[in-house]
């Protein structure tokens, strides 16, 4: 949490009485560590970490680092900051590491164990197989933890500015502020961060995350035009230019800026194949205060619900006369864009099926070659899988 309540009075060299009476607001921020007193209780502030003047906390993440001195894993809180001093001052920031204390009597829950200034704004941090991955401006640095120092072991230069970092096993996904997404792999033998593939289009990234469906790995990204795109890595396909290019799997217009994804494991539906039990949904938050979710489903269910969606576009009255299918199409705002596959269904529209009369439900189900019971069963499976909402 950022606290902006502190106001400082700054003296002015001007000699006029009016100027001497002026006050200037300087924003000061802090990171607060909150703890839930008890289930359904209130949140209590256990620790406060003040930032320096003009310093903003850009990213906070819990990381697991391997201490090369003690040979043990440590769970730390990593904070990346930036000093915002206007366009005439070169950007700089800090990397902060904090350890957690378990004392019941201690008022301060965290203790600073490391601090180092960076030449660029530290916009993202993540842990990669016991190492700390740090994005500062266009440079990504992988460092090992000795217990008191971070030592760089690998680097990767991004095009402009990294806005997000995501890790699955030894794979790295990062989003650039103007140059879309990049997919990397980490090889400890040789200490190399290697580019596997990237999206060759121009995309102003807001957030990225891995979307896992069993053994299938997808890459989700949100952009400044309020779209959501899903890519995949397929080096054996001709369209991927020998694996250099990420291919589009789906695209969808959300209608709001998505700023953060959270990957949560779905509950398996009854009778689901064992290889599909390792499924994760992406919970996301928007700048207008909304919460949404994107979840993978099997192909047979998708085809059935996609047919239902097409019927509901005509069967359900449009809000304010706006076509829901047209609204969900990718918005490029004049930029060159090749339309991607239509592989996302709008559950907000599908939810209207249960609001129809029984006769209409039976009629629509018959038209798409299924039954009302089958459709409701699919709805129940999706609701069960995403019951964390």
C-alpha cells in the first residue's frame, strides 16, 4: 500500500509575503505489511516500510532465494522502487530485500537485509530457481544471493522498458512497454538467459502471466487498448519462423485496463482426464475497480458453448442496443493488426441463458444439437473450477 498523507512545507527564497505563505505538497510513499487478526476479522498493520523522498514502490513480491553461503532457501520480500523527479533527471531506483520475523511480541514484522541503488527504475522482480530476477529499465539481471549480497550471474537486454516478469520452472515471460512480450529460458549450465521467441508486433503491455492448461503453456498479455491476448510457443509450426515468433491463440476485448494477473489452480471437474487436472485460471484486476477471470476449458465444451454464444447474440436483447460480439472484438485503434483466432467465449453473455424461459432454453439447446442439462452441467463445471472467486 502507498501512503501519500504526508505534506511537507518547503521554504521559498522569494521575498513576497504571498510566496512565503505558499505550501508545497511532496508525495511520500510507504509499503505496509498487513496481517489478518482472525478469519473474517480486520486487517492489522504489522509493519511499515517508509520510502525516501520522491521514491515510489513499483513492485512488491515474495521471493524464495537460495543462500549460497548456508545452502538453504530463504523466503524474503523483495521491493523494487523508482525515484520520480521529472523528465530532466535520469531515472534511478533501489532493490530492497526484507526478512520476516516470527516473534509474537515484535511490533516490526520485517527486517531489511539488503539494499542497493540501481541506475534505472526497478519495475519488476521475481525468483527463478533460487536466483533473483530484477528488471531495471531495459535491463534484466539474474543474481544469486549470498546472504548479504546479490551477485549478478546473467543479463538480458530488453528493447525499451520491462513492465512485468513471470516465471514457470526455467521459463521467463516479460512484457515490454511498447514492444509486446518476450519468452526466455534459463540454463544454469553456462548461466544463460536465452530468447526462445517473441511477438513481432507492437503492443503496449500492461501485465503478463502464464496460463497453464495441463501440459500446454500459454502466454497472456493485456495492453493499453484494453485487450487481452493469448500467445503460445510452437517451434515446429511453419508460421512461427522456426520458433522465433509467438503465435496467437486467442484475443478478446475486455473493455478495461488489466494491470495485474494472479495465477490460481482450478478445482478439477468430476470425471476429468488426469492430464487436465493441472489447470490454472488467471484472476485479474482492472483500473476501474473490476475483477475478472479467464480459465481454460476442454475443446468439446468450448465448441458447444461457442455455438450457444452465437445463438444468444440474437436471442438476448442487447444492452443499449450494443452488439456483444462486436464489442468483444480486438480493438487496435488504427494500428496494423492481423485478426487472431476466435477462441474465447464470453461467459458474461452465456450467463443470460439461465435467465431465459424454460421453453427458450430447450429450443436453443435443440438448435445447437445438445440438451439443456448438458449446457447447465458445463456451467456447473466451470463454476466449480473457478470457485475461488
